[in-house]
């Protein structure tokens, strides 16, 4: 069996997945969504995938490159169209859309009663300034984040006397996403909990060089066994966005309460792997193949 790993930059994670598939007798081929063609010249729609003469039974999404609105929508359309033609997409396009957009993630977490910091999103600089002034009155420290972003890029605390960025400034891009800062006890740290197939499979504590703890910007990793409450919150967050596998970022406030900061649908796990004694890619691929088997069985019955 051959399946595509959809990515523009395979990197270390892609190589780990490709090797895990090979150990199970599956050939995984790296394909860019940019190179796929939506062919509607025939009566029957056709999605053409490089290196594949026919549609594969499944596709693994490892990355969706940024671009213009039209480009991103087209790449997501390819995933949606493949799914409509019976290709099992992992993670599914809907889950990626929900989690790439921090506003929708925060909304779904609230809708499912998953604890997450107070958050405000709007386009109006005047409206967000009023919200900010109220937060200052309530002694809430605020963090400004890009709506679409990862690995801690563009995340910064707003000082009380600091002017708000203009709407089109880098990392704002026309939309203000403000979140209450949650201080952890002692040295800055947070947690990454890795969820696969509705189970917590690994977790780590991340110690930051500053208050931002991402491994990509210097955070160091320590393996942990999450307590019952942390595991419960991570699983609830994954369920809220209805996802196959994800990395859930959690912080514990100085008072002891846990809060979900983000849910990552295309998570990196190199740092987590460095402190984990089993191969994480194997666990992901096994879940992928199990769900593919269930999907094929369902199609046969139909």
C-alpha cells in the first residue's frame, strides 16, 4: 500500500513517520498540496495527486503551507474533496481548520467547558483598547498572539502603558487576539500533552528561557506522567475539536488550576521524543492504520 504524506517540508517528523510506515509495509510518499490538481473537466470530479495514478485509500497531513487566502482555501479544498471521494484524511481538514484558527479553538474549548484563559478577539482597535483598559482595571496581564501562528512566534505580553500595534502590523494582520496571561508557580514552565486516538500517550514539562516555553525557541524538556486532572483536560480539549491526534499545551496557574492554551493539529514532537522511551511516530501510524481499517470496512459494508 502507498499513501501520501502531505507536506512542503518533511523535516525530522516526516522522516520519522515515513520510517514508521515502512516498518509496517506501507510506502509513504511526500507530496505537496500545492502540486495537487482539482480536475473538473470530466463528468466525475478528479483530484490528481503527484506519484499516484489513482486515489490512495488515505492521506496523512503533515503540513499546510501558508499563502494567500485563495491558496490556503484551495489546499484545504483538496483535503475536503478527497474526503468526499472516500479518502481517509488524518488529521481531518475540519480539525485542522478548527485548531489553526486560535479564535475557533478558544471558542470550542469554552463551548465544551474546557478551562482556558479569558480571551478576546476583534478587528477594531478602539474596541480592543476598551477591553484592554478593563483588563488593566481588573489587574489582568494580557498577551497578544497572532491568530494564525505556532512555536511561540509573535507572542508577547502587552505592558499597561504600551500602545496597541496598528491593525496591519506583523503578527496582528488585521485581527487582535488577546488572552489573559497565566503565571505558573516558580520558574516559567508549561506542559505539552500528546493525545493520539483518544488516549494520552506521552507528556512533558517545558521550561522556558523566558515566560514563553516552546522548544523551538529554547525551551528544555522533562518527561512527566500527567496527573488525572491534566490528562482529563487534555482529552477534553482533543474531543472539543474532534481530532485524530494533537499536542495540547497546558499551563498550571500558581493556584494549582490547569488551563489549555492551545491545541496543535500538526504538532512537532522532536522535543517530546527526546524524553520518551518509545517511538511516538509508531503510535501515530498505528492509530492511522487502525482508523483506515475501520474506514475501509465501513465502505465495504456500504
